[in-house]
C-alpha cells in the first residue's frame, strides 16, 4: 500500500513543479502590463483606442494583433491590420504621439 502513496506523492510534486515553472512567464506578463499601465497613467503613451481610431481614419480594416513594446527610450505599438481586400498591413506607431514610424526607422526586418 505504501508504494501507491509514493506514486501519488511524486505526481503531486510533478504538478507543483510544472505549476512553478509556468509562473515566471505569467509574472513577466503582469510586470509588462503594470509598466504599460504606469506609462499610460503618467501620460507617456496614448491609449490604444486613440491610436487605433487615428489609424482607422487612413487605413480601415480589422485589427488582428497589437503589442506594446519598449524600444530604447520609446514606447511602440506594433499593430497588424487585415484590410478589406485581404492584405495584411503592419504598423509601428510611436505610442507617445500616435505617429506612424516610417519604414526606414523600422530597420531591415520590417514587413511593411
């Protein structure tokens, strides 16, 4: 009977270990979210809604993905948009003022 209990103990340890290993990524997401929220509250970035409304005036379409990243001293919204004809458009937008970052500033890996 003791051997059955030992197997359950190892399973429980395995589950706890798997849970613990999953936490760091989640914790990083929470820290990123907190940093972005603080930047918004401090007026360092525009609300996403404002940026999307500005883009929609010139380039209507369905937003597929948005990421907010810190690039050096600059916050950047990276936005993927599906246009009516089926083309995919990628924007990099300065989160401080909503200006689209020109391709030459985006680097050689730009898909836009």
